[in-house]
C-alpha cells in the first residue's frame, strides 16, 4: 500500500501549522510593541506585587487566539490570561500562547520579552515560534532544525559544567522564590555563572542558539512558559527533561534544558530527591 499521499498531507499540515505559529507570534508581538515603553495600567496577580499583567497582555492574547481560530477553529487553545484553558490536553491538537512572556520586563521598558506560540499534538510540542519584538528576533522550529532569524540554530558544544552559564526559571510565588535561592546557590557553586533573563522563553531560546548552556527549574512551570522553547531546544540538538532526567512533557515536575553535553551533571545537581 502506498502511503506517500498520507505523508505528504501530514507534511503539508505541519508546514501550515508552523506558518500559522510564526504569523500569530509576529502579529501578536507587533500589537504588544505598539504599547511598549508607553504609559501602562498595571495590575498584579495572586503571586505578589512583582507578578504583573496589563491590558496589553489580554489584548495580545485575544489577537493571537483570533488569528489561530481563524485558521484552525476546531483546535483547543491554551493561554495565560483570563478564562482560557490552562493545561495542554493529553490528546488532540492544542495551541499554547503566551502573549507577553516577561511582562515585568515589558512594564519596566526592558527589551527581553517575547510573544510565544506553540502547537502540541497528544501532549507533545510539534511546532513553535518565539518572537522578541523589541529586538526583532524570531526563533522557530517545526519538524526540522531550529532557526533564528531564518538561519539554522544549534546549541553550544561546551561540555565542562564548570563553564556553563545557567538560567534559573522560576515564578514569583513564595515557594518559587525559596526554590530559586537553593538553585541559585547550586549554580554558583557547581557551574560557571548564573543568568536571569526574566523571560522563560528567552532563556530556552538562548539555550537553543548557544547564547547560554542551560535553563533550569525545579518546580512545575506553566505550559505557555515552556512548550515552544522546549521544542526549539530539541530541534536545535539540545536535551529537555524533567528535574529527574525523564523526558519533559507539559505538566512535568521541573525542567532542565541544556546543550546535552553534560545533562546528567545538571540532573544530578538539581534533582531534589538526590
């Protein structure tokens, strides 16, 4: 039986979904950029005064949701703001949207923030786009290699953990901040140096392009903070596991994303049960 027609259809569908990811991320990012470094009304969420949200976050999410729904009206959509789905379903196709990842940076006029769009099928990321409008950097991955601004992206080939630049990824709750203290101490004593981008997707995109060596969290992170970046890391030749070293999927406990060269050393250092 010749299944080449089915494969061609699957390939075309994957290409179309990646194209929609890119267009939605870029379009939403431009909406956010229009209000960047302008006067904003800032609200705070349950995790404290540093956990900010603006009307722009909500407007961008609505804009991206509409863009996706126009192309794929029957697909689930997961997003950070308001009453959107909060978890990637275990089966079927779901789009995962973070309208402004790094809102605190955005509010402060810091250029490190992204609009992130990913597609998951049966719980696994299959396409992703992270767009940084303030620097006009676009990180994408479909079924093939990762790319930054159209050029192939690969993880750094550094293998000595003592030379690693590691970005801890944590939220702003009291528990996350306590874990951040512990992880930061481990980074500074067992690895090369610590980076804190304040934007999870920027950190993961940085691992994928060799800007840093690893991004680490010991707590469960939101799907919109992780799905796109994890896919880009993997397509760039890197490794992404949970904190225990098992394959990362949405909802996993923790995240360790690295160039893969000394991934076991990272797991050994940060696994809370060791």
